[in-house]
C-alpha cells in the first residue's frame, strides 16, 4: 500500500521519535466542566462502541456524521490487527484500546486506505516511562548517555509506546496536547513519506517562524517544543490542527491549509471542542 498520506517528506531517517514530558507546562490549561459536556451533541450512531466513543473520545464527539460512519469499520480493523501490550503487567482494557485506536484512526480518516499495515503493536504504560538515551555531540563526537522521561514514543513505523495517563488527560483539557495524534503523525510521516517541494517549503517556513518567535521569547500558540526540529514541529502542529483547529486556522492560516490538504480533513469546520468526562 503505497498511498502517500502526508505531503511532507523530511530529509534523513529518524528511527525513534521521542515525546518529552509536557504535563507540568500544561497544568494551567483550561479544564472544562461537566456542564459544558452536557452541551455536546448526542450520539449519532447507536451501539456500545459508539456510546463508549461518545463518552471517552472528544474528537469523536466533534466528527461530522459521515466521518463517524467511516471511522467505525476502520476502528474495527485496527483493533483486530494491532496488538496492545501493557508494560510491566499493566492491564490494557477494552476502553483503553478503543480510546487509543479511535484517535489514531481519526487522524487518517481523510484517506480511503487503511494506513497501519506497518504498525505491529502499541505498548501502553500506566504513566510516563523512562528510556535510556545516548546523545552524540556533532562537533566533538562526545556521546552523553542518560535517561529521559517520556509520555509517548514512536519506533519508526513499527511500534508506538504511550503513557495511558497522558492519553487520558488529553481528553479533559483544551491545550492542544494529544499524545496519540503526536505519535501517529510521526508514524505516518515515517511510513508514508512523500509530498511536493512546495508543501515542504511551506512547512519549513512555518517551522522557522516558530523558531524565531521562541528565540524572541514570544508567547506562541504552538507548543515551543515544536521548535526542536522539523519532525517535532509537524507532530506538534498536527496536535493543534486536531485539538485547537479554529485557533490554528485563525492564527496560522497557511499552516492550517497545508495540514488540511495533507490530512484531507477540515477539523475547523467540525463541531466546536467540547471537553467531556475523562475516560477511566
Ligand atoms: Zn515527537
């Protein structure tokens, strides 16, 4: 299956993408009350799976009915094919699998084909997890070894690793944070490279603009972590594209259109964000 999903082709191969801790920075983010959740539109599709999604997946509640219909068979296929493993005997429940799988599939709904052929499995940790890491200084060649605490990780196009606590918390906040969207974007970029030079140039320009704003110490809509490199910029921008669609469209219209054309989805036109019950 060679269909190109993302228009962005990045130079070089990065095998492991890391997601660093962001919970502390997001602590002041707004949490919306249950009252507002009551304003969410009613479920459009009957059935236990739809009601589980209605209860636990904010992006599902925003989806137009045709996209909800498109999601369900893809979600079934994903759950059938992808093996979920709990780290250190962590019990991954049906709800957890569904919440993770639904968000992964929503990212890909603009494209007809099932895009997860290369994904072998998802490992779920109860909370953030620690990985060993070795950094080589490009100038001196000195390798520094250490540890990093992560909320998510994408091993190329083979395996995703997620902190359930971070997956869950993203459902009750409106700060643009979504570790599933972030890691799935890395996966798609790695497994479906391609795209045209104009799109790549536009993405690079948006990335450099964020870097410049961060260097000037300005408050930015996009998380400054996106200034890390172009790959992280794309993943962070994708999070805001889905989680804070209207804000991204208003503040960065060119970037929004670039992502809209790439994902073939227009989330700014979906129902407004309504934060509901946190999943459990
Ligand atoms: Zn990343």
